[in-house]
C-alpha cells in the first residue's frame, strides 16, 4: 500500500453550475484573469454534467450548458473547442477525481483484499451520491463519439492498478474481464435509473472481483460483509449544493 494522498477537488456535478459561492465578485479590485477562467471552467464542468444528464448528450446544446453555468458563449469557446471537447475535459477531470479517491481508500487499507473492497465501495458510493455524474460518465459517454469511448477504455485499463498486489497474479485479459464485468453491472443500474442502489452491490461485486484471485470458497466471505449506510460517501469531495 502507498502513502496518504492530498484531498481531491470537487467532483463535476456535485455542485450546480450557478453555485453562488463561485460567483465572480464585481468591485474595485479586479479578479485576475486566470482566476476567472478557472472558476468559469469549474462552473462549466458542473453545468455540463447536469445538462447532459438531464437532456442527453445529443440534445444538450452549448447554449444550454452556458445558461446552466452562468457563463457566456465567448467565455465557453475561450476554454473549449466545442461540446465534445468540453465533455472530454469534464470526463477526464471527473474520472481523475474518482481514481484519486479510490487510490486513497486502497492506500489506507491494511491488505489487498480490504483495499480492493474499499476502492470499489468508494466508487459505488460516489456514483450513487452524484447521480448526474454517473449518468453523464457511465451512460451518455456512449453518445459522445469515438474519442470519448477511447477515454473510457483507457480508464478501465487504469483500474488494473487495484489488482497489481493481488495474492495470485492472473493474465491481463482476466483482470480486464473482471473490470469489465463490474463496469457492466454498474452501467445496467445507472441506465435503469437505479443509481441509489449501487452501494448495495458491494458484497456481490466484491465476491465477483475476489473469486478469481482468492478462490470461490475464500471469496464467499465477501457475500456476508454488510454494507454500512453511515459509512457511504455523501456529496463526495464537494460542498453541499445550494
């Protein structure tokens, strides 16, 4: 296990695009241009997640995203080449946050088994607590084009990091199949509108994830590990929405 990680930034979609806390204050002291751009970028991340989750990627317009963020179209195009570029940037940022939180959960655990379970549990909790991001990143990415789907393939490949210390090394193809199976189950729940139920999948998905490495008999114990609702992540890495 590795050492502690710094606190991650907010997950896109955990706040609204027009969050008053990120309003650009007018006054005699001019806000630096780089601060304005960074704030607008954050607001557009959140606005894109909510807009795409509500309307679908194909129906979401740049003007819809700008309105939800309280940002002008010129400001949008100063940051992104278009809707696809904004989607990809939001996806990369959001999945980067997810991986950092999962890495922290894994690093804090005493052994591989508990670390892998903790990383999976955090992933399920985060997606359940920010359903707009789950819809955008898990389901709507299919409509965002080949570059987005390539980003998803790259992300799934990075999940192999959580199996590097498994007690029984297995071929990369089998690790990929395990990751793909977990992802397919998450996809089905998100696409069916059952995002809130994701944390309850932890025992079954942990069993599925552990069995190839520990054997079925040893993995059976995962089915008896209770899900503690009080330990689930709420509005991860973010301030409460206003």
